[in-house]
């Protein structure tokens, strides 16, 4: 896993109106949970992290070392 990078992962959440929430992972830990992907990515950018967003929905623990699972956030 690349240290110092933030990874935004979508998870199901029935309590949220959209049915999803977004977790920001840094150094193997969830450091922020938001309602939108943009909010999660913008938070990470504000903290100075390069941001990567999952290409597919959360299906277990994210594979941070597989570049095919991630795209860079603009």
C-alpha cells in the first residue's frame, strides 16, 4: 500500500438516502466517512493527499496495491 495516499471507497449504507457512504482510507485505516464521493475526495485533497477513487464498488477489503482497482481523482 502506498503511504501518504488517500483511497476513496464506496460502501452500502441503507440509512443514507442515496444508499451509499464513502470511506477515505489512509495508511490502511478509515480516517473519514462522507455522504458523497466528491466530499470525500475534496477532504483528502484539502489534507494534502494524492487521491485515488475505487473503480468498482466495495466487495471486501480494498486492494491498495492493484492499480486496476483505482483511478486518480482529478
